[in-house]
C-alpha cells in the first residue's frame, strides 16, 4: 500500500528554515528535538546570519544547503511563508512542514495566503503539511520535527490530529503510563496534506496497530470515507470529532434534511467506514489503549475478579451500558476458584476475594477464569490496601493474562499508587484503568471492534429495482417538464418502479375523474390535495381519509381542491404505526439514509437514525436498534420487519443509482398489523437542479 507521507518520513536530510539561537523560540525547540530524537540523516539549520547552533553549521539560505535534503521545516512568519516555500521548490525540496499561524484561521487575507502556498506547491510538485501545524514524529526512524516537549517511546499507536495541543497532551499521557506510539501527524490547517493522506499513511505503516484521530474539519468527505475505510480494513480506527453540535439546523423542506444535523451525519459516516466514534478525550485515550493491547471481544460474557464489592457492582452496572453482561461460571470453575482463593471468597460473579488477597491469588484465579469456556473476557479489579502491594498484584495479573486469546483489562482504583501499578500492567501488555467504569467502556470498545469486523465479512446482497427503466423515465419526464419536486403520483410511480410498497393511486383534475378513480381503485380511498409549493399536506389540512362512496369523494374534492389544482386519489392503507424512511445528499459525504418515528410531528419527536448507503442488513437492524420505534418493531419481528429492512436498502440504492435525486421522504410509512404489510402512503421526491450528463444524453425507453 502506498504511503502519501513517504517523502516526509523517509527524508534523507532535513532543513530547518528560520532556526533561532534563542532557547525561548519554538524553532530552537524543534532543532533540539530533531537532534535528540536520534534522526540518522543530516540536519541543516538555516538563518540569514549563519554561524553555529547546537553544534551544527547554520546556512544562510536553502541554496547553500548541501545534499541530501528532502524535507524542509519552515518556521518563518506567515508573511514570509510563500517565498520560503518558493525557495524549497527552487532547491528541489519536495516535502515541507509549515509551522506558523496566521492563515485561514485569521480570515480572508490568511485564506488568500494559503491559496498562494497551494499555487507554489502545484508549480514545483511540493507536498506540505500545515500551515499552523506542529509537524510529525516517527519513533522508529527516529524523527521528531515538532516542538512538543516529549519524544514518545516506540509503540503500537498512530495518532493524527488537527490540534497540536491534543497531540502534546496525548503524548504526555502516554509517557506517564508507559504507552508508546508509532507515528504522530499534526495537520494544522490541512491546506495540502489532509486527514485522508495522514490516515492512508498510518494504514500503510506496519508498526501502527491502532489509529487515533482528533478531527476538527474534513476538507473532502469522499476522500475521507475512502481513506478511513482503508484503515479500518486493516486496523482499528478511533475518531474524536470536535464541532459536531452547531446551533442551527439545515433549513430544507424535507423532514430528512431538517433532521440531518452534522453530528448525526458524521456518526453515519463513522459507521459506514467501520470507525469507532468517541465523544471525549478520556474515551479516545481509553479506546486506543485497549485496542492496542488486547484482541477483539466477540462475546458478551464478562467476569469481574475483585477484592472490593462496591467498585465491582459499579463495574457490573457499566458493563450493561455497553451491551455486556456478567458470565455464569461453570460449577467446575467455581470449585477450582474455591481452592485457589482466600477462605471466604465469593466465587460467583463477581468473584470477590474480599480484603486480603495476595498477588498469587489474582494469578491463580485469573488463569482459572480464562479457562472457563463460558467466559469471554475478565476485568481484574484491585483496590490498594495496606496488606498487598498494588504493583505486585498488577505484575501477577500481567503474568496470568500473557498469551490469552480472551481480553483482560485491569483496574487499580486509586491515585498515585494506582498509577504505578497501571504502568506495571502496561509493561505486561494488559491495559490498566483507574476506575471500573472506564474499564467497562474499554471492553465495550473491544466488542464494538469485533462487530465491525463481523460486519465487514457480511455479504452485501444486491438490490435490484423491478423496473429501472420505468424509474429513469419518470425522472426524465420531470426534467423535461422543468419540475424539481415530483408530484405525488410521479413520486409514487418512481417508488413503485423500485419495488417500494406504494398503494394504488392516480391524479384527478375534476370531481368526476376523482370518482372514476375511486371506483376503479376500490373504496375506501384517501383524497390528497396536489398544489405547487404544498409539501406537508396533512399539516395544511389537505387530506381527507376513509372516503367510502362517490358522494364523499365529490364533497372532499369540492372542499379541498382549488382552481387549477389536482387531487391524488389513493386506496386507503390499513391503520398502524407511522414511521419515516428518507434520504438526502450531504454536501460532504453524499447520499444519507434516515429511519425513525414518522407522521406529522416527526421533527418534534426527533427519533431518528442515519446511515450511508449501501446498507447491509446488519446496518439496517442497527438503525432500528437506535430508535424507540425501531426497537418496538424489532421485538415484533415478522414479515413487516423484513419489509422495512428491504425498503431501507432500496432507498439507499435509489440514491446511489440516481444522482439526479436530491431527497426522498416516505412519510408516513405505515406499518400495519402483523400480516398486513407496510404501505408508503406519502412519497416526496425532489430532484437535483444539476442535471448529470448521463441523464441529459439518455433517451426515454421505448
């Protein structure tokens, strides 16, 4: 797999432009880090005054720098950055890191300067990180181009961040608990090298086993999806996204678009690529720690091994939050535990060894638990006390867990003594946590990673429309007529062409036509007003239901339909639960599908889930599981559940097959009583105003 950052990580020489002899300057710290990291290539400080700095000759310009030099770190003010990058191009340097701030984050002038940087880079074939970036670290080359005060030890975690401060804080945490890193990339404003490039680099790096990403903005949603998918196909990807909750919602006419807030859509994108999305920095740290040190958790049965009942009870509560449960131990395991634990120990689950267990008690009990076939994982919990050294308990847990195919997490509940013991756990390859709550979360992450891997193995069954040409013809007809929103009948016909369960219907311009349609469709019928600009007909009082004869149809037509308007006559569907299935095109990520509770108050209820298509069965079921209406339908099961899953998949495929469709709303979609099916009684389809070339050239089917 190609590494987009290969010129950065494998540079044969590094030039530091703007080197300073003042220890308080950031460039001094960067030069110091380059030297202390043990970088094997030549390092060239550059400053117009020349001289010597930290034992290295200082060159007056890049033109004076000898070969080899492949990477430049530009630590000049923003106003000098364009000329500095131009000098890199003249010197033949094709990789650069721009550290200075004062660009797009400062307004229009800064944005123009970034565009000038991109123009210089294109002209010379340069790739650059930044501006406003800390730089990068590789612990095995080794190479440290940052001014972060710590060089981490080699380890399994790769980190990419839009924030240099987040990089520094996470690296400091790693040093404090004895966890190492493989590569660290600080992107800054990502004017050139972006998140997708960094993710691909970490995916290609053989020393990176888990990838952590702190994300503030995505420049190209489709490139991000592709790169993130490449990562998660090889190793776990954990993302913390900042800025997911803006004050305003998208102002659109469709329910789907109105409910598609940025946080929800990014969650859908994370699900789509197989990433693990976390909500805060502690969760990011705990997730990458456990994924770096332990295998995936395919089952849900956990044992808590403890010397304290209270923290164990808290841990059990939190396991349930993440879909895990306490395992039922086999009688033979309980007998074995009685023989290897202190007298009076409780050998159910939690296994409570009370106040005074010794390190060997933890080791013996843990080995017994890991050999029980009904145990999928163990949380080993210790509260320090005067009798037993916490560090020795941690070492014993580490020895007993060594080589286990089942995850083991450790908890040492406390402060300074606990941190020392946790470092011992990490040295033995067991992730350690200060509370059982965080350990339970970590086991939940391992279980989530197992489900992601299982989903990737699930075959994606193709979804085919019964009448694709019929669907295309209806779109083309609307284009010819200059319509951007299909009338309800055209929308129903397009939905039916894709195999969606639309009740029979037709349009009527007069009361007589309406009565004739009702006679043909069969009573009872619904009459719905069709008028330009009318979107939510029920809210506007434009619907009459359960019309049982010609007189009622005539009266409803006269009451609801104005001059030059039409009526949609539709066979009544059975009563039932009202849900919504919709889709729209997100500017960053493309088609997005929604499921939730429907009806006229759908936005007030706000019970929805989103995914990116194509949608596998497991993803459709997960969408239902995330909503109260969906959980109700999952419990009910039956033919209607299968129809809903099929509709979700077909709506997603419609959006993929027809780039001309901007939005789809099936609301309400009525889920009738068992055996009576699902009915899309109201279909709204909006078209994009940008006509794809393939559609312009298409001909109506003969």
